């Protein structure tokens, strides 16, 4: 008898109908290969209940789950007194964990050795894995696929932002289960490529680090991690030195004031300043390690405001649409990566100035340190955020050289020094112009930029190779378990 194939109708045997949800029934058909036996998740993992009462005087590791198959990672370590939910559950090495709320976004993982003993709330259910049937790493790989996340979405119930997965529906889902030896081969092949990708990423980070080492070396500056200052004082057990105040020391007091028998206290390390003399609220004392390092350079130290042309091209809003570059659209390595097309009538209040090819745009708020970019032809005539300061190109200097210098630790330390404000610390235009730079001749600037550009191309290539390997690893795994 010929089986009928329907485009829109799906038939389910009553004995397989454990839930009346249409989305769940459609989501169950994952398209797994028939090469391996199929088992329900509930046959290979068991819900674990290891409750504990959080005690104020104990420190606890906490876990968070990354979405899109990112797995379980350490969220932080807290004292019990700082943890609000006192009834929690202890995680153990090798357990499977999910987020009830973000399961639909692929928030699954395996508890690793470094997370053993961490605590989680009831929103992060834990499951013991039957390792006689399945390797935890193999289960984690299946759970990291997009199709699995789509299935988890079909098992989730509730309002849009607070949907929670139905555990029973989840446990009823079936997955392909090769032999343990085959699972090991599959996982090993995947992990081998992931490790290769991680090695390439480490190489890219090292080349990026070498860029700064090279730059500062060419400028004659010994490279270290530059602290904001070198504290040379301690106020612990601060001794007080008492002395009789003289009439001269009290000269600010009225002439009628008598100092007889009055004692004034002086501190060896603490320094007191009159309110009227306060110019800034930090501990800056005029002699920072950063400036000592800068003085090592054989090149003249100049404030960038004295050598570079800061410019502001006001946007007249004549066009009905415009392309907007916000601070978040800048990558520290690549430069500007996107420009959103917007209606002029709905322009953000920070969209105030135009940029042109060759400009250097400089992010001036703390969350966007190193958000500096030289504008390419692709973003010519865009509008940018008022959070940028803009320097125009000139034949007298190489703006790419300034760009690389501003990203260096020694320049960022100066930004940190000048920044002010509590919620969104920023550097003002006048203070930005005070940032010091050792300025070599233009010929040297050009040579430095040429060398750094070659290194940056190497970084981009290494990152692209790494990304390709990660994609290949997942594709090869999916080919093994999906039709």
C-alpha cells in the first residue's frame, strides 16, 4: 500500500502523543540520521536535587550559562551574605545544566571541574548523566546545535521575555545515540578542530600584543603595563606628629585669635588640602609613572592639540536620510564596521557632525576606550556621534600613526587620568588635546604604520582561519548526526 505524503498535514500516533502542543510536535522532528539508535533524553539523564542552605560566612562559586551553545562558565564568587536566594543547589563535575528561561536560546552546558561545588538557583536545573550510555561532551554538542535550540523553544511556555522550558517535554525529546566508541571519535574530531582554532586565536592575540610592543619600542619607551600611578605611601597605622602651632602658621586666623596651648597635628603620609585649592578630586600628585616612561623617548613630547587639526563639520540635515556611525560601530582592530541608515526626522540627539575619508575619529567616553578609527572611503560623508572628537588629515602628519598610538596602554592611561564624571566618565575636548605623544619625523611615522599594517593583516588572517575552523567543526558534527 502506497504511503501518502502530505505537505501541510502531520500525523502522529496516539501512543506518541505525550503533549498536545503543536509547536512541540513539529519541533520534535529534528531530522536526525537513522544511522544510530534513537533514545529519549530522559533515558540518559536524571534530574538531580542537591539542595544547600547558603550560609553568610562562606564563599560560593556561581555559574552562568552562555546562549547559543556557549556552555557553563564561572559567573563569580560571592560571600553567602551577599546572595539573596538562600536555598540553592550544588553542581557537580560532569552534570548537564540548563537555564529554564534561556534554554530556547541554546543555554545548555556541562559542569566542568572548575565549576564543581558551585551553587545555582532552581532556574538552573541540574541532571546526572548516565556515562555508561553517553559522554557528557557528546550531549553538550547536540545541545549546542541550532535545531536543538529550536526544539527547546517549542518546549518553552510563558510570556515572551519570561518563557520557561517544560522539563518533561524536554526529557521526552529523542536524540541519536551512537556507541560510546563512536561518540568518542565524533567528539575528538570536533574538539581537535576547536583546539586548532583556539591556538590560532592565541597567536592572533600575541601578534596584537606585539604591535604595541613594537610601537613603544620604536618610540624609545620601555613597555610595561602602565598603572595610573605608583603609590609610594600607606596610611595604615598612621602616626601623628604633634607640634605647637606658631603665629605664622596660623596667619589665616583673625589677629584676635590666641594660639597659646593649642596643638596642631601633622601627618607624615596624609595630605590635607583646603577646599578652595582643590582642582581635581583624584589622587594625582603631579608625578605619575606614565610621564616618567614618556620622558624615555628620544623624540619631542608634544600635546596632540598643538600638532593635529581638530575639526567639527556641523550636519545641516538637508537630506531626508543619512548614515549614522555610533560609537559602538567601531572595532579596535578593523575600524568602522557599520553605518545605520536612518531617517533625518528621527535622528538621535547625538548625531551632530559629519566625517570624511581620512579623518581620525576618537571615542571620548570610558565604555568606548580604544574606539578610534581612520575613516575609509566607504564611510565618507556619514554622520557620527557627538561622542567622537574628529581630527582632519594633513600632509604634515600620518593620522594612522596617531591612531595606533592612542590605542596603546601609555595613551589610554592618559585618557584615564583626564576623564571625569561618575556614571559615564568622559574626556573633554580641551583635556584630550593635552594628551602627550612622542612625535617622530613623518618618515619614521610612515615606516611604523607600514610595519603595523602588515601585523594587523596577519591578525585578521589568523582570526578568519580560526572562525573557519570553528564553523567547520560544527558543520562536520551536524553532518554526522543529521540527515
